[in-house]
């Protein structure tokens, strides 16, 4: 027995697709998404730690990464296909992992 087609039900389905859309699909797609998410975290934490240790210019690193992430979000919003192509899934998960690494680094530094 399916639910009726109401606006609330359609919005609920859209919300679920938005939140968990990258975790649905074949095992290849899900595992690739998880690997790129973890790689994004690794690269984000390594890049910020290495650059901070070498130069000590934390604001420059963060502003550069925020501008890069904003450009990626703007480009991603132009994709209207469902599900996203796998390369856009990888780029988005790399971005999410790197942002998480930046936030975690900020909490570790106490700022």
C-alpha cells in the first residue's frame, strides 16, 4: 500500500533524496562515495596541517579553500540529472570531507 501523492509526501521524498541520495544505488557507487569522502578528509587535514606548519598563514589557507569550495558548489548546482554522475559524486564527497577536516582543525586549534 503506497502513500497518497500529497505535497508533504513529495517534499519528504525530496528531503530524503537530498540527504541520502549519494548513499543509494549500487555497491560500487556507495563504496566509491565513501572512499572519496575519506580521501577528502585526509587531503584536507594533510593540506592544512602541512601548510600551517610550513608557513603559518592560517587565514590564507582557509580563505583559499572556502573560495574553491564555493566554486565547486556553484558548478554542482548546474547538474540537474538524478542520480548525479559518479565524477560529480566524487567531487562533492571530496569537498565535504575537506570541509569536515577544516572544521575539525579549527576546533583542535581552539579558534
